């Protein structure tokens, strides 16, 4: 699939009507074409120059493309929201994976995701806490390969230690960026299917799937989404997507030795920070900026005060 299709699919920036459908065949391949006939024995698609008959036993799913592909950019917001139909994890992860990046510091690594074409991205505050040298690695689709692009000129735009969120910006000029979109609604239901994309233990572009175990958990006065999707050190700061390929959370912590007990920051907190970016603007001279602390921060991997949770960083 051409790079341009990834950008249109994940970012949904082109408005219009599409009659194509996604035909997912055995092995995970996706064929995007109008379905002209569907019987118990086969699915027939129109390739434009010919018709292709696919045996029913080879077809895993047929999904409609979004009838209206659009992005709503509210006011001067730095992020985008969209409407979308439910997709399989195969299709949704293929579309949105290019927006996910590796965030590295001398201390370790985490994950993050682009939120607009200007190079702004979200990650966890604890991923960059106390660090000045930050790099971002993204993955660009080229034909049948992925090209790894490392950006070392990265600016810290805003930090919100209380919410464990940070906004970064890749200062290099980017003309082929893929960004993720947020859900228009902040409502989420227990049992709803979700998936995470990140870099656990440095294993890049790892996709894990699960459900919302609990929509609201309170830890030290903060609200979290409890999920059973496996996440590990290195997933911190990565996006949590719903079935529509929309960001509904940001992975940030879990309970040690309990891989089914993990937590994400609700996306509404990230949107709030982006809506009030000036209030969270990074200032190196500010003692709460992340460079200087009145008290030494706890070592990575140590328990929080609750005695139960640790951050998913390295």
C-alpha cells in the first residue's frame, strides 16, 4: 500500500465519499476495492480493470470504508478529532501505527504519538523527566519496507507532571507525517475493545489488544482507564486506540507481575492540556519543569505511594 494511503486512512484529512470496502483475507492482507457481489461461496471485488473472485473461505472480514472522511480542527487547537466507523484491529492498527514514535533519552525510552502535521507529539512526563537530550524515532513506509528516521532536534513544549503528560515538537521540517486523531466523545464503556501500539522493552511498533476493564479508576486523586491489554516498560506515552482508530488514552502505568492490570490516562486530560497549552508551557527555570526538583524523584520502577503501581518506563 502506498504511503499516501496510510496518511489518508489514519489522519482522515480528505473529505469526500468513498465506495471502496476493505476486504481482509487470510494472513491479514487488506484489499481495498468496491464489493460488487457477495455470496456464501465467494466475494467479488472490482479492481477497476478486472473483477477478482475471492473464495469465501479465504475472506476473514469485509468492512465498509468511512462514508465521510473528515477531521474537525476546533479553533486554534493543536489536535484533531474525527468521526469513523468501527474497524478490525488489523485495519485500524495498519492505519494508525505510522503515527506512533519512539521517544528516547539517555536514561531510557518510551513511546509517543504525533497529533498534527507540524511535528507536535504527546508522551508521558516521566519518559523525559529530568532530561534535556530527547530524540524521536518515526517509521516511514516505503514500498514494502519501513525506513527508520531519527530526529534529534526535539523541543519540550509543555509539561504536566501531575497528569504525567508532556508535549514535544520535532523541529525538523516534516512533509510526510502521519498523525493520530482523538475521539470526539470522552465517553467510554466497560468491555469496549481497545488496542495499544508502542515499544515495550524497545520492541518497536508492538500492537496489543484488550478491553476496557474499568472506565474510571482513582489513584492518588487521578482518573485512569483500567485495561487488560498487555503493556510493558517502553509502552509509556504510547496511544490507546478504540475500534475506530481514535486515541482514547495514553498508556502510563501498570501493576508489576500483573500483565492484565494496566492503566491509561484518559485522552480528555491530554486535550485539556493542549487547549490550555500556555498554562503548561515548559520553563527550564521553573523548579517544577522537570529539570530541578525540591526533592529527588523516586527511582524508575519503584512503587508509587499507593504501594501498588509503577510507571511503565525503563
